[in-house]
């Protein structure tokens, strides 16, 4: 047996189903071992970045590390962005990169960079296999590190000569799981006491609650305590957003109607959030409001987040036990009218243009139509751009991981690869990728991969001929428009060049019809949708809109 054969057996031992990647000369021994085994499917992509995004999304949706592969040098450097994407987004992923022979070199320094050191700040674990006998332990440790809380990226470098080296007497390690410890009872009792003393508590649901069994526990907390809740962008759908106690999604960090409600709270129970995701609210020294941090790991204190109580342990267990403590005696009558008032103001504002049929389409209208057309269990994946804020605010999600967006690294180019993996894992569900024209063109070559895999999915390209999010920021700073406009190909003909249908709606109603038909069809469909972001400045910069921020606060007694 060669080390490459043992490497494949160790991957099989970890339950690996797919390897996404672009192999190179230095991986050919490993590729041959994969072929000979036939138990792991190699998914060839058109760029290493697409492979990395697919692996990370596999980890996000399954909880098991997704695996991607590249060669040395430029192939490995193309995995840097996916590594950061998985690491910041807490998505378990293992990257395998090739390398020239390490025991002798016939090509000097050609294509050689120190990939192990390059990956060090971007991963939880990075290691070169320098002896064939080390293969089982290195793979077991990489997968263990990638999957354990907080999940993230791991990296293994397999040199060409080590992969070809013989192995004798090596055995695989048993895949041993771990149970996350439970929070201390006295800490939960303190949290329950803080809640009983609170007048206006709010529940915040973050991305960490998307993992394990937290959805059911959090829904029970809301149902049985009648506590108002809101979520972060990556926490959408953990509790069904049709729930009458849903306040909204924090798409910004401050200064909109939702944050008026947050400002009126005196206690926030923050479940599953950490500040790697863009902060949904800002703490300030001297605030009277208290914050309880419930997570798998303690809070990292910084200038915008310094909670007053850490409840550390399995999230679902912590939440269930907290509910049990709270229900031992009648709960106080919380003053939630102010939250309902702010919620209604926010919804009224956010939905202001949801039925506006002007064209090019407004993002609010596009999101509204998408929600109407997508089935309840459909999956929408987003690239990164201006529209992400409108999906966060206006697209109600009915279950966890039904809206996949990135609010940690917030990279462009991940929307299409994420949709491809979502469809592979859920072939019976409708999958839609929504991409800006800028982000789409960063990985549009993966259309060929989607076609080759025979996937049924729809891609909507929002076409404004510019990097729209940055133009909005540029406008908000009072700068002249400069340097952010570009030309696009004819996306309909571009789609047709891949052998798939392309569409260009000419009205909001035609977009609805085309989207409905494409979702009902087979294969890959692309919709080139002209979009108008001209109202973003008015609607997103809420602190620039004249309003009374205290209008939901009741007058003092006797006033």
C-alpha cells in the first residue's frame, strides 16, 4: 500500500462523500488512489475558489467537514479566500494541497511557496505529511479540529514523494465524537434571575444556533415565555420567522427602526452569536442594558461586545434548562408593547416598495416576488452585495439553513457554488442563487460544473453594471461617483454558451413568471435581471430620515 492509498482509506474512515477541486501534477498519485477506491466522488470544478466554497457549504449544511483539493503554488493560493470564508463563518472544511517532492528536488524553487505557514492564520490546523506513517493521525486530527466547536478550516499538505511512499503496518484511528459539556446550574439560575428582574428582555439568535439541536429549544423558549426575538443575518430561520413574536433581522449595526427596539431593551439574551459576524447591535461603556451570552464558547471581549454573564456549554441544553428554570413560577409581565410598535414601524418601512412595479426592478420588489414564488422549504443562496441587506430584512425564512448568506468574511463569488452544493445535498428541494453581477462574474465559470453535474437550479444575476454596495457607501460619505462602474457581457447569450437557457425580464410581472417557470424546469436556468438601487440611500440610512426615535416609548406616569 502507498501513502496515497492509506490517505484515501483515512478519508473514507471519516465518512467523506465528495472531494471538490482542481488536481495538479503533484496530486496525481492521490487521484489514482481515489479512482481505484471508487468510494469518494471527485467533483472537478473550474477554479479552486469554487471548490473551496462548495466544501465550506457542505460543512455548513451537514456539520461534517467538506473536503477540497488543489495542487501546490497557485492552486493552493486560490484556496486562501475559501479558507477565510470557512474559518470566519464557522464552517467545517478540510483542504488538501499537493507539493513537490520534499526529500529531493529536480526543479529548484519552481512554484514553491510555504503553504503550511500561509494557511496558519486562516485555519485551526495546518500540517505537512512528511512521513507516510503519519497519514492516519494527521487526517484524524484535521477532521477533529475542523468539526469541533467553534468549527472552521483545516489544511493538509501531501508532498508527491510522500504520497508515493510505501506504508507497512499502518492502522486507522477510530472516529471518536465528543459531547459538549453542559453549563453550570448556578450560572443558569443567575440568568433566570436576570430575566425575572428585566422589564424589556429581548432574545437574539445568532449563527451558532444553526448548529446541533438549538432550533427546537429556542422555539420552545419563545413559545413558552412569550419573549420577543430577533436574529442576526446568519441566524435567520432558526426560529420560523412567521412567528408572531419575531421582531426582525439586524441587517445593519445601528440606526434603523429595529435598533430603536434594541435600544429600548434592558436585557439581551444573546444565543449563538459572536462578533466575527458583523455585530447586530453595539454595546457602549456605561449602558444600563445587560447582556447574557449563551454559546458553546465564552465571548471574546472587544469594544462593541462585553457581556455581563457567560453561559457556556451545549446551546440546546442551556436553553432548555433555562426554560425549565423560568417556568418554575409565573413569569413577570414584560413590557413588550414598545417592541411590537418598533417592529410594526420597521415592517412598514421595509415593505414600502415591495409592490412597486417600476423597472428596472427595485430590490424590495425582487425580494417580495422571490418569497412569494419560492416554496417554504426552498433554499436561497446569496453572493455578497447590496441585495443581501434587503434579503436579510424582507425575506422571511421558515427553517434553518434555507437562506445561505455570508455575514462573516462577506466575500463575493460564493453564491453559485453554495447553491450547487445545496442542490446536491437536497435534490428534492428548489434551489435559487441570487448574485450581483460583480460577484457572479468572479465564479461564473462554475456554470459549466453545474451543467456537467446535471443540477436543477436557478441563478438570478442582479444587473446594475457596478459594484453597487460600494457605490452606496461612496454616496453616503458624500464622495463623487468614481471608479466603480463596469461593462457586463450579454448574460443571456453567456448562459446559452453553456448550453442553458437565459432570460431577461422586462417587467416585475415577467420576472415573476420567468422565475416560476425556471424553478419548475429541469437543468440550470439563468435570469439577467436589471435592478435599480437608487432608493437605497433613503431607505437604508435610516438616521438620515427624519423621524421621532422615541415614538414607541410610552409617556412617563402622570404625563
